[in-house]
């Protein structure tokens, strides 16, 4: 075992006398010192990627790492049989956390990136962080990244080279890239006024990243509600379709989102009598205000959601029966519950 270890170490060194000094982190135990001391050299600074989010996805980060290094992307961890370091990344609150671990699961370095820019932008930023760690562990194996102005590039293969302790770095400046976010959704809904009525709704939203604000437009319609007016069995069946224009604000919690929206609504009322000796049909316009909340779960390009909203229609809309004193009024408040799915680019 010792001979094999020495042979592998010798193959990884380019010079005959390379002196490596490693500052011992506070978490290091006595039994782990030798393993951590030679681990980067034995593993060649190769890193497995583990993602707990799809924005950015593992494949996107692997592709950016391959582009930086000029190589083919690494296979997923399940396809690799060698023991390597691992880089784990996922959303923690409003930050993208990236953690570098040894094969024993010990954290060697950690970095948190701000939620700025699109998913491809975040994949590139994560790849740069991981590539920088690779370069610190093995400068001769890291990708050829441009050197910062005023700072000389490290010379490779020089005796006396050292590897310093990896630790948290200052947060990088926010990425200022902005991109358009859009989505189109459809839902079935249940409308509650004096009675329940099923319906359908579609909506479209457009906004700019990284802001949670977006403009929205929607169309909704429900089937007829019954209003008893006048002698039995006479009834008035009425329905309202509406066009919504408004604003939406969104907050993210990992891959889940919570929306709030307010709208100006233009409604079309359809009223039809039934059961009377003479039945009439009338239509009319109405203006109202709407507001609601929506919970959604982003699954790539799809986001199932549930929604609860309501509308207020000011003014009294009277319904009268010709030839009698019977009179009724349409409800001024409407409550709706909906379930549906959206398609688009969410962040």
C-alpha cells in the first residue's frame, strides 16, 4: 500500500523535489492530516459536481468548467469510479452556496454568490469559483484563466511551491446582467358569488431579471350563476368574463415562488332570463379591481401553481322582471380559487 501510494505521488509531481506546505485548518483531526496533506496531489484536483437546484443545473456548470479548461464535460458522479473531491451547490436563502468537500465529506472551502443574473450567468460564476479552487490546489492542472491586471501569473512546476489554506472569500461584486423573464399560464377555477361556478383563466407575464416586478395580463370567464327574481320558476342566469391588466411582485424561496398581484378589470356581463313567459337576453360592461396571491413550484420550464384571488365590482347592477315589482342585484364581490401550470423563463 505504501509503495503504491509513493508511485502515484511520484507520477503526479513534475519536479524531483516539490515542497508543499499546507496550513492546518481548525477542523483537522490528527488522523486526517496526512490524507488532506497529499489528497489534492493524488486526486489531481478533479471535482465531482452535485447540484440541489436546476438553476444553475449540474450540466450547465459542468459545461462551463469544460469550456474554461478546453475539455469534454465530466460525467455525472454515478459514472465515475475514482475517488475525487466534490463541489456541492444549491440555494440557501437568497444566496447560491458552493461548498468544496474531501471524499470523506469534510468541507475544505465555501463561497456564497448573490442571486443576480440569469441561470447561465450563475452557472458561469459557479464554474469560475470551482475552477479557481482547482487552480489553487494544482496550479498545473487548472484551466488557463486570464491573469488579473497587476498580478503576475503563478509559475508552474517550481520547487518550493506551496498550497495555502482554502477558506471563504469576499463576495464577488453583484452581476449586473439583466434578462427578460416571461411566462404564460392556464388554469381551471371555481368562482364563488351567491353560488359556485366553474371557469377557466389564462394569463401572461413579462418582467426583467433580477427584479421580482412584472406586468401581467389575463383573461378569465366563468359559467352562469343563478339569481332568483320574481315568481317561481323564473330565474336569471348571469356570467361575467373579464380582461385583467396589472402588476405582479414575486419572492423566491429556493425553487418555490410566492406572487402577489393587483389588477384593473374590464368585465363583460351576460344576463339571460329562464322560466318566465317571456325571456330576455342582455349584455353590459363593468369595471372592477382585482387582487390575489399565487404559490408556484419551478420545475425547469414548467411551474405548477395554485391561486386565490378576488374582484370588487363597484356600483349596483339591478335585475328586474318586466311587468312585476320583483327586483334583484348582481353581487359586488367575487372570490375565485384556481389551479394550473405556467410555461416560460422564470428567473
